[in-house]
């Protein structure tokens, strides 16, 4: 009887630790996230590629790397940032690619850009399309958006 009590108590204590441990690490970012939004936000958030592709899309035109006007479809960047909840003291947005390169822009300008999108790439992953911004902001292979 005493050993059953000890085993049951031990299992209950272990279950409590697991529940508390899981709750403490729940960040809203899937382990296999294709894109995350982090930094000065109310909630760091991430999505797998299929979740982003299922979001409402808009179309825009921007110059490609050859300087030719091209049509793109994607999710408005402002919409993604709204889901994370940008903190009022944030001033900069950094787009970080899978190879670690970083491009920064003024947050207010990106939020005001109705045609700035996260577009799917033909070979998988995403790119930033920001008409009217410099080529350095048009990040290919973007995996993280950091709000500073």
C-alpha cells in the first residue's frame, strides 16, 4: 500500500513538472517554423510555410534583380507584424535570411507600405518584396523578422 502511494505521488509530481515545463516553453513558435517574428513584440510568433501560404494574399509589382518590373503575390508584412503586436518603442525592422544576412529598414516606413509583402519563392521559402525601397531590403530566403 505504501509503495503504491509513493509511485502514484511520484507520477503526479512528474506530471506537474511536465505540465508546468510545457507551459513555460510555449512561445507560439513551431519547431519547424519557416518564419518567425521576434524582438520588441507583444508575442513572438512563428509559422510553418503552409500556414503562411493559407493567409490572405495581395498582389504587387516590383523590380526584380534584372531591373524588370515583375508581379508578386504574398502576405502583407504589416499583417504579420500586427499578429505579433509591435511594441510602441520599436523603431527598426530587420529581415534576416537563412544565410544570416541582415537588412534593416525604418519600421514606420514598412508599416506604412501597403504593398510590402512576404512572397513565396518558387524553390521554397520566402522573400521580402518592398516596392520603392532599395535592393538591399529585398531579402531572399528570409526566415526571421526582428523588431528592434
